[in-house]
C-alpha cells in the first residue's frame, strides 16, 4: 500500500492563531531518531520525564533512557477556549503557573511528588488529586495527544476540541499506561476556571458519622470538592460561587482551617505519609458502597471514602485479596525490593487483551517493558 | 449507493449458508430468537441514517448473556460478522446491517438492574433508554447528565458505543465522563469487565477506549453510570444579536469571565425563523443570531452569575436580552432550540445534518465561509451550534426530487467538513463516523494513524468480525476515495428532536 499523503493542515497553526505561548523547545526530531534507532537495534527504552513517580511501577530493565525533559514548552494556550497544549517535558508547575495567571487550572489536581514533575509524566502516571470524585480524573480532561510509535512515527490523536468522536479514543488510552504503548510528546487538556470562593473546614466526627453525612451531602448540589478523614477529623473543602460556599459553610458548621492541608494531602506531605514510617504505604480504590476492609494498620481516607491510604505491615497478597473481596483494588506506593508489580493482578481475560494490545502497538517491547507487569 | 459495504475495498467477508449458521447457533442456544424472513428483517434494515438500507442475513434477539456468548462463539468460528444495534436512532449508519452478517439486536436487554441512591450509581442493561435512567433517578433527586436530543428513544448501550453528547457537555461532559463501568462480551465469547464501581481500575483505560468505539471492539451487555444531584435551580437567558460575529464573541466573553454555563447554544437567522415558525418560542425573527445561556446550580450562585452574564451580553452588543421568567418560559426558550432540526425540515423537503467541531474562536470565519459556500452551491444552510463546546450542526436544505440537488448537497457537506478539519476541528463531534463519514476519516487521519487504529481493532477482533466497514476506513478505501466524497442521508425518526 502506497503511503497516503497527509492532507491535513498543520494542527498547531490555526488560520487565525489564538494566543500562543511557546517557552521551550521542540526536541521531537531527536526523540524520533532515538526511538527509530532503538527499534532497529531492538533496544528497550526507559522513558523518563522528571522521574518523580518511579515508585508507581516496576523498575524497567533497559540500558537506554529516553529523556523527555528537553522537549518542553506550552505550545498553545487560549483561556477563552479553555484548552492548553503542552509538550511532554514541560514542568507541571510551570503549566499550572501559566494557567493560574488567567485564573484557570487543571481541575483534576494532579500530584507532583517533586519539583521535576512533567506534564507527560503526569499523564502517563494518570494520578488525580483530592478533587477527583467531584471534578473528574486526568483522562477526563485529556483531549488530544501526539505520540511516537514503535515504528518511529509521530502521530496525532484527538485534538484541541472538546467534542470529538472520530476514530478510537487513543488519547485517553495513553493516560495511566505509563509509556508502555507509545511515547507521548504533547498533550492537550481541557482547563477550567478557578472558583470565585473557597472554604476549608474541619469537623470532629467518628468515621461512621462522617461517612453517613458525606452520603447525605452527596445527594445535594453542594459545592464540596474535597472530603478526607483522618483520626477523628473530617476535612472538607468547598469551592464555588460566594453565595453557595457561604451558605454551605453555615449549613455544615465546623472550624476553619488553612488550605495547606489539601496541598499537603495532594503531595503526600502530611505526617501520615512521612517516609520514616517503616510500614509500606498502600492506596486502595473502593466502591462507594464498600466498607473498609479489615486490615491492620493506620488509615487516611480521601475521596469522600473511596480512596483510603493505608500504612500496614500485612502481606501484599492479603491486602490485595482483602481489597478485591469487597470490589476494590490496592496499589503499593512503597517500592518493594523484589521488583514485584505494585499493581494488583489483572483477571485472565483482561490480561489476555492487555498483552494483545501491547503486542500490536509495541511488538518488540521497546517502551518501558515490564513497567506495569513483569511479563510485558 | 457507494456507502454500502464494498468487499473490494472494505475487506472480504466469508460466504456462509444462513440455514447452516442458524442450525449451529440453535445447537448451542436453542431458545435464541433468530429472524430470517424478509418481512421480519425489514424493520432492522437501517438506523437513523435512513437513506441507506440493507437487509441483514439474520437478526438475533437474545434475552440472556449466555445466548450472546454462544452467538459470538459460533460467529467467531464461522467467521460471520456481527453488527450490534441498540435503539437504532444513530445518525451515522453505525448500525447499518450487512447482508452477510448477523444483526445483534439488544432491545430485549431493557431492565434497570439496580439504582443505588447513596452510591449515586445505576446499573442498567444496554437497551434501557437514556431518559428512563433519569426518570428512575428523579425520585431520589438525582439524574444522568448526558442528554442527547434523541434521549426519549436512544438506548444507553448505543450512547456508550457512540460516546453520545447533548447540550450540557461543556459543564457535565460526554458519555465517557459519566459511565463508570461496562460489561463486555468479546467476539470470542468471553465476558470482560471494564471499569466498575471504583473510580479507577488497574491496567489500561479500556473503558475509555471502548467508549465511542462504535461496536468494533466488543458487545456491551451492561452499563454502570454515575448519577448527579439535580441542580437546585436553572435559569435561561436569551440574547439577540444583529451580527453573528458579535454573538460568537459574547460566548468567549462569558467563558473568559470564569462562568461555565450548563448550556450555551447559538442559532443563526435561518434556524431562528424556522424554529419560531414551528414552536412560537418568542424568538426575535429579525436577529442574525441568538444565544441561549442556561445557568444552573445553587440559587445564590446562579443569581450572581446571571447578573454578570447579562452585563457581558450588553457589553457585547446584544440588541435584546430576556430572562425566562419561570420554568414554563424556560421550557419554551429551549423548545425552539430542541425543535430546530424538525423545524428546518418543515422549510425544505430534505436536509442534511452535519456534525463538525471547531475551536470556538474560528466560529465567525467558519460561518462566513459556510455562507459563501452555500451561495456558491445555490443551497440554503441553517446553523445551530453548541457554542460552549464548539460543536456545529449546519443543516443543508435541499430537495431530493430535483435532479442533481442531492449530489450538490453532498458536495457542499463535504466542503463543510473539510472546513472544520482545516479550522483545527473534527468531522464528528457527537454523531459518530459510522458508515457515513468513513471517507472523511481519510482527511482527518493519515495512513499511519489509521494503521494504528487497525492495530487496536486487531487486538480485540483479529478476524475483523465486529461491525466491519464502520468507524475506521481501510487504506484501500482511502486510496480510492481519499478525495472528499461525502454522502449524507435523510434522518429517520423525524419526530425526535435533534441537536
């Protein structure tokens, strides 16, 4: 089959360009070269940005590193369109600062886990912060990606529009795939205005009472965008218009606290997360109607109950099985010495289709082999 | 009828003896209802894209999961294509049957299995109507957010297959943002759960991949959706403009001010006049454009935002602004917009509905270009626009009884979709590619991108049996039809509102 001519107009050059803010460099040619060469030599690549989320997967067995840090810069940001496009190596903090200058933000509140965190790494890791149950996750806000494939082709999926159902949704498939399906070089996001008003509250409650009240509040259109429970205290965040935040604050009561709690929760800077605790840190993801599994350890419960953090010495198998038994899953956030996947095992049928998809998109296992699961 | 499956460029399909296939199916699923008489197949010959009709070889109407699994295993073994159909309201021919294929009709999977108000989720079978979910949730003060205009008839399984939208997408998202889990039966007859009741699941985000995949990767047998608390209040402002560009700028001003309306819709003069003539919503018929801006949420916020929006509309040069006084007037303002398609249909024997998305900033330029093109082709075009999210529905008016007018309208439609891609947008915002826009996919994606789509398809359906010839064109098709060649069809279900 002859190669069909690409008849499309240049994507990043609209005929009447909106505001553009290019403050980095395009390193894609070098990245494509490296991938092409690796493909020829069948040398696996470890793909890195800021390397702040290495704990989230297995150590990749690759002698070569594909460094995305030089491929940086905000390619296009137009506050009126609510859309921003950034190269993968752009510092996440930089993107957030630029959005903040227009009173906008990434609503899914991604954790950085270090100053070096990049936009590409954030999307590849697919982690969303405390606002996730109310605002949505990383993938909910990804509109388009550019990807270098195993054949060294630089392709584009999705774009800079909010509604787009042409072809399969490969943009969202890349979110959380940790680079195993291709090298993301550019990502377009839907961004949202920051709220006019905020309030941060703390209430002294038992967990059972907190759970009950959260269920009641969740049935009402209240401006709650954060609910975390630790040691007899429910922390609540309200964000919205001045009228709704004020009336909800009065309705709920409690004491005011600073916004720092939410940033420290997002970045794992609260004492609960301190590294000097010898017990491994686990993240559980639970159905809204599940109770906490009976596991020994300390809990900090975020996302209004469905994302409990656990400090526990119980065996990994026991933690994962006890969580699975109530319809949830558990991920280990403290790396293990034996390089076991921190992620729970997939069901047989899901494993089969994951392997097939990986084999079709990366047949020679170039991209982060073994990062998610040992066999692929 | 070049839209119909063409084995030469769409791929070969094995010949099977229908009687032998039916016998093989009944050997493993004796109670599965199979239809094969012409008069029984006739109701299934098309979906909402009714200009194109094909009788399937056979219709299967399962009532149990086991029947679907058995059916898939037999079809996989005999290499028989399977086209899955929900309510059949789709506008792009995604459920167009194949004469050598089985049409899997999911309409008997029509039960709401569970509605948990505390967890704010509903678990439903795929044949449940979109609106039925919100109706069932209403008793708890909850609702399901995506509201495609065909919501009284379309089913949730089809919504997932098409990633259906509606008028509230800017604030509440598409189907992909509101579905948390699906149960799948693969072409090999395996059950597979994607997503679930947790907010994330290990591994790849296959739930996102399957959403909008147009029945090409698996058969949806169950859907879990999230429910939202109903907003306390909703108010609608209607602003009239004597200039389309000014109306477009007002949209940007509202969003730049940090306000995310629940709905933000725009209509041009032809659409306004058609709608007013049809439903008497009180639209200003002399206006070049109107904006409908719905604000929803907590009373105090909606009041404050309403005042700011009014100020912004005045500054943007609106010639009149009206706030719906009560729910009845609010419903009336919306009635005109929701009836825009049938209203336009009354002005002309036939019309084509286009479904492009463009960056909002491109709207004035694109509308002007559409007007120029319409003049060039000697046809009228009415425009309705989901202004908040950039989804444009130009409605091309024509008369199929006039020789050449269908072809002229098709040519104009093709130019409009090319224009959307050139403006940085896409050929389909919410109606899907289906069979209808297969050739335009060659304009939006290059051969390497299409090849990657085929690789994804291959991972889940290596024999190309699930809905072949839809959504992603073969490279052979692009080589032959790469130069834009558009066919659009008349809409079925004219009684349904379309937007």
